[in-house]
C-alpha cells in the first residue's frame, strides 16, 4: 500500500510550487480570448493545445482541445531542478505509487504524470529557472520567488 504524503521526503516539499492547471476546452479560440482578457499572456500555441501565463508570476493554464491526447485535465507542481523530478519519481515508486515515465519535452521541460490517492491527475514538471520558452516569440517569464 502506498505511503501517505506526510511520509514523502520533506526536502521535496519546499522545492516545488503549484505551476499550472490543465483544462479541457471545447472552443480553443473562445477559451484563449477569455483567459487573455483576464490578463494571462499566451506563451505556447499549437493546434491542439496552448499555454497561458500570468506575466508577473509565471504560473499558467494549459488549454487542451478535445483532440489533445498526450494528457488530460490535471494540475502540475513545478520544480527548479531537473534532478528533483527524477528523485521524486523514484521515491514515489519505491513507496508503492504508480508513476509514468519521465519525458523530456520539446520546450526544455521534463515531467511525469501520476494520480493522487483520490484519482486526481497531477504532473511533476521541471521548469527551467529562466522560465518556459515560447513558440510564438514571447520572452520567457522567469520565476519570481517571494
């Protein structure tokens, strides 16, 4: 049986932050316009998904079209060091949790997916300190810690 979250290595708890939420949307253009009107900036734009971020903090929302199949709705914890994602996955697997493999993504990030004990999907994602690159020419939004 998987261990409780309080039994996870406490060093991981201070090294991550809630980085983004991914939502399934039916009308991509309508959803993008809505979130951009709320002040988010478009960082990544593809035919089947896009990523928007708050320009002063870098947290984001991923919008997934009905045809997007690489992941479903989820929330993501972002880590500043690539090795933290690998170590956390290894630790979770050793404790009996089922985790997908770590994937390196085309934008320089790396992540794995898993479900929490209640069945909610989450992503553990390495985000470069300088911020997430853009495929539309926007400057990365660097992480600002308090």
